[in-house]
C-alpha cells in the first residue's frame, strides 16, 4: 500500500502544479471568451517539438524546447495583437484556423518523425504517470516565476478580463495583454510535455467552468476551480492505476463528469428558484 502511494505521489504532485497555474489562466480565458486559444496553443507547442525532432533534436532536449517555445510565442503574440488589428474578424476564427493548420501539419509530418505515431499519442494523452521529481521541480520553478509576474500585474490583467479597458491607455492594454499571452505560452509548452493536450485543455476550462456555475467572485472562482481540479486529478489517477487506464483521458473524463453534474444541478436549482 505504501509503495503504491509513493508511486502515485509523483503524478499527483505534477497535477497539483498544473492545476494551480492552469486554473488561474483558465478563469481568465473563459471570462474573455477565447475558449479555444488554449488547445490551439497546446497543439502549436506540440508541433514545434515535432519539428525540432524532425531537425535532429531528441525529445526533451533544449533545442526541441526552444523550437516549441519559439512557435508558441509567435502564435500567442499574434493572438494578443489580432484583436487590435482585425476587430471586424472574431478572434475565435483566427484561433480555430491556427489550430486546424497545426493539427494538419502534425499529421503530415507524423510519418517523417522517428516514432511519430507514439509521439502524437503521447502529445495528446500525456505522460503524467512517468513524470519525475526533477521534472516537477523544474516545471514548478518556472510556474512560480510566472505566478509572481501575474501577482504583480494582477489588477491590470483583471481589468482587461473584465473589459474595464477605459481605465488604461491603449498601449498599456496591449502591453499587459501581451504579457498575459506570452507567459501563458511558456506555461502551455511545459504543461503539454507533462499532461498532454487533453489534460491541459481540461485543466484550463473544466475546473473554471465548474467554478463559474457556483461562484461569482474571483476569489471563490479561483478556490473552487483549484479544488475541482485537484479532486478530479486525485480520483483520475487513482482509477487509472486501479483499472490500468491511461492517466490523461481518465482525468479528463472525471473532470468532464464533474462539470456535467455541476451544470445539471445548477440548472435544476435555477428552475426551482424561478418557480418559487
């Protein structure tokens, strides 16, 4: 029993650091209405890694990381600027096109990359079960730096999310939006390496959506989304170990079930309130 707990402690610790940072970004992204930016950025990050491998780098090497990061930073910078340059075109349209292109290019390259099909599967489902404490430490330090940056700019970021842009100059809005998306890009690149695209997307959107059903203040939304993410991770890892399921998809299914249950309960509560 103790050996099992020690074995599962590492993937759960990985989920903890992912949940803490991704749920923060997820609440902002959901409120901003750019829901698919996360999965698009995650796919671009994975594509960058694949191209790095195609150029001769090994998976997880500094070169492949830099290629992935470079692709991601270009895309997130484009996201930040696009809404200022093309107000007549929905940002979700641009996001959707970029996601489809990144996915299509990845499939075009899959046969050219050594172990391409395995890499694609790992990219989507993640490798949480095999993460090491060294991985957690390095990723945790990066996320801590990102967290400190966002503590310093929290009020500015919140003003943009709540569309209180009249309180700031256009240049300031552009700057803080750029900081938001660039730091988000760093986080996604590291998160996809551990959790995979499915888990990253669900950690960003699932817990934040649950919190939006249950709370209206930012403080409670953050607390509830963190709690939901940790509960879903705990039971997802436990069930995947017990029944030999893949970790990532199991966590996604657990959080998805939690979200659907919360939505149904909230809808029922609203109907009861309106009838009284």
